[in-house]
C-alpha cells in the first residue's frame, strides 16, 4: 500500500475520474489489476468536530479501473479535472493520464446519515446500497 493521496475527482456518467501521471503507483496498479477497492472519507462538520476527535464517515466500493490517455478522455472530463492546466513539460514524471473507475456491486457506508452517537454502534452505523 502506498501513502495516502489527495485526489481531485469528477463524476460523469456513473464513473469516477481522476488525473495522474502514468508513472504513479496507483496508475500502475490499476493498469496491472483493474479490479480495485475505493474508500472515500466523508468529513463531518459542526461545532463538535472542534471539541472532540470525530472519525470521518466513509463510503467504500469495488470498481473496475481504466487508464485513459488524457487526449482520449471526453472533453468535459478533461476540462473539469485539468481546468486549463498546462500539461506540457511533464517530461520525467510520466505522461498525463486520466483514470476512470466504474463502480459495481454495493456501496458500503459507515457513519453516513447517522448521528455521532449511532456511530458508536458499528452495526447501526453501517449501510449497504446497491450500485446501479
């Protein structure tokens, strides 16, 4: 497992997209083994978050990943992710690619839509939603 990575993403047509370098460990992993697991932390807000350590809620899902050269990705996805970023001069860091993750199975949630008190009961804090 690599270090945690903050990722800017966009959702289009039921897929989650993000941009990366073709040499990044996560891109090499998706290219070699397209079946991946994704966990997205969901920050909790409110005043209590400043007083007590509140664990984030999470959404986890399985997905099939596709590595797509940036030039081959849909124009609206490129625009949303890159926002005019000049991608020239990336020599030595690998080519810019976009990764498309298509969820399947179920979304597994923890702490989504429940109170902080309910999060203490792991059975009640968990949920499952079928991916459509």
